C-alpha cells in the first residue's frame, strides 16, 4: 500500500517495507528455482526467528560460576543457508541473554537493515537519523566480527537529500560496516538483487 501523503517515502510503515523486501527476495529465489537459500524478515509469525547471535561475554553467576553468554540481536532481514543445531552450542556453559534463540543458530550470509524515510519539518528533504545509523552500524560491526563472511546491507525506501555525493559521504561516515547502501529501494532493488546473487554465488 502506497502512503498517500507521500512524505517522500513509498511505504506507510516500516513493517510494509520489510514485508515487501522479503516478498521480493523470495520471489527472486523462486524464479531461479533455488531451494537452499532462505529469507526471513521481521514482523513474521515467530519474531524469535529473526534473532541471531551478535556477541559473547563472560559473566559470573550468583553461585560463583563463570558462564559464556551470547547476545541475540533482531535483524530486519536475514538471508542464510546454513544453521548450527542449537544443542551443539547452547548448554550448561554457554547461555543466551535477552530474547532466547529458540531454534537452530542461524549462520547469516547477508543481513539487511531497513529504514523508512521521513521528511524534515522545514523542507522536502529526508531527515537523516544519525542515532539510528550509528546504532545500526555498531550492531553490523558486532555481527561481522562474529560471522566474518556475512555481507551487511542498509536500505532506505526513498531517501531524498541534497546530492548523491553528499548522501554517499554522510552515510559512509556513519555506516562504514555496511557493504551496500541503498537510498531508493524501488530504483535500486534489481541492483541489490544482482549484488546478492554474486555474493551467494547463485
């Protein structure tokens, strides 16, 4: 559904944007008859499916025992092929904090952070959410240290700024852990898909 007031965005909510990206990627995989690569996105039936391991920390419990805790992080879109059986990692010594990783441990091939653009109150240009970008960049860096072969992608549905050069510099300064930055989903989604295919070698 297109947002009627358009606020320089093509989706009414971030949930709609997320669902459209997942739908697009699944259709592309289906069109090449690929049954091994999986795509999961936020706002689906079981939110816990979108949590992947982000990092590990040692922590001393109340009984004086040291445990290794894995932090779980929700990701907007995850593309993956391989998983690790949960019982091989999570046990008496290794635990998870926060939201539990209830299923198998996903080994992500590609992670995607999605943002719906919003307009500045004083102009028609998009607002640059620097705090969101910095947070996303830190999370991406953590995940890439844990999974060195993962590719990180950041996508706006439709970001409008002063110029492509200025946009590129601004985003690169804050999103340096991301390998691909998309400013307009509709215009760039085919290029993103080509990049994804090349990375996955499919």
